[in-house]
């Protein structure tokens, strides 16, 4: 049986990236993309091994930020734009973790979707 040589994965060298933070009450998801939108890295509280109610805490969000910061430094990323989405408590702690890791944050955007009038409300409850 002949062995095939494995080709090495080309490591991207990216100067600036966009960090998308989706923080709900139950979980925090962080995705790091290029300016064009190609996904470089992603992480969540479940990926770090947390379960249940602890996934939505600010502590876990800061853990996500610090683990992704270590991986981003290997890619050569220095400039960050951050898009925050959702009402959760992990939004700010991800930003603090990335800032304390030495990244230069140029833009902080809140991209939480807001309904212009949204769906029809449920009918009034009769008791």
C-alpha cells in the first residue's frame, strides 16, 4: 500500500479582520472573518466544553475571546472591526478580552436586528 504525501495547509496572513459576536441569553458565538467575509476562525461556549446555563455567562465569553486571540496572533491579524449582535451578557467581555490581548479595535458596531413593526402580537389572554 502506497502512502500519499499530505499537502500542508497554507496559513493565511491577514492584516485586518472582522469579529462577529452573536450573544444570546443562552450562548455566545464568535466568528472571525476577513473583510470580504471568508471565515477564518470560529468558537462558541459549547466548543470550550461548557454546558447548560453557564454558556451564557460573561466569564465564558471572555474565555472565548482569549482562546481566539491566541489563534488570531498566529494568522498575523492586528486590526479588528467588531460586530455585536443580540441582547446577551457576553458582548462586552469578548471585546475586553480581545482588547487586552493587544489587538487594535477600529470599529465597534451594533448590528442587532430591530423590527420596524414585526410580527403580529399574540391575541389577548382570556382567563
